[in-house]
C-alpha cells in the first residue's frame, strides 16, 4: 500500500458503517443525488458531527456549517487513493460557489450495488478563493500533456497532495 504520510498528506480513513449506508441510500432516494455523491456527503456530515461540529444539509450546497458552505467532491475507486490522483472541479455553475471544497474517495468492490462501498478517505479541503488564485483554470478542449487528459469543460484540476488537511 502506498504511504500517504511519505507525501505529507493527512487523510482521514473511515470505515463505512451500516448506518452510513442507510443514510446515503436515503439521501440519494430523497434528493436525487447519485449514490457516490450521497455517500461522500454522508461521510463528511458524520465526520463533522463526530468532531463536535454542527453541520446541516443545504439544498444549494452539500453542507453548511457556521454559515460556511461546503461542496463535497467524491470519487469512487477500487484501490486506495494516491497523492498524485487528481480531482476536477467543473466551473459550469460557479455563480455561488461554496466557501470550501472537501474531497472524498470511496473504496468500491467494483459492483454496481448501493452497498458496494466499504471504506472512505476524507482527503482534505481547499478554499474556493485559494483554488481560483493558485490553480490553473483548464479550458474546454485543453490537453494535459503529462497524462493526455482532455478537459471536457472549463475546470480546475487539483491533486490530492495539494489539499489542506481537514480539521
């Protein structure tokens, strides 16, 4: 297994509980979120409650806490995350961006069932202001010549190693 600590990345590893499964499936069924997003929201919500903060779900953002808005970006994986993995943040709707983005990876068994996730990693966060000042805005059609990735829409690309640790 790749040691994230060697890369100075502090991730929070969380086992998916039956309660989390139930809450994520319920959230997906009631608000139309895809199941991956619903698990990401559930994991972060539960984590924030566990550290004695008082998050609330928000219809315009994923979560709100003390007036700050949080957008949760979640990816499904069949292996543990690596510091060089990236996330893209499409800019098609940034009229009212969240204050902070939080990034989550879910470990999947490779099936398509709603209970396919066994573990989650809360990888870190980045403030929207920091994102727009410190990272390149990739324009639709632009190609990253390092790995051949092509932007399908205007977006920012963030590597796990560049995230700030969660609280």
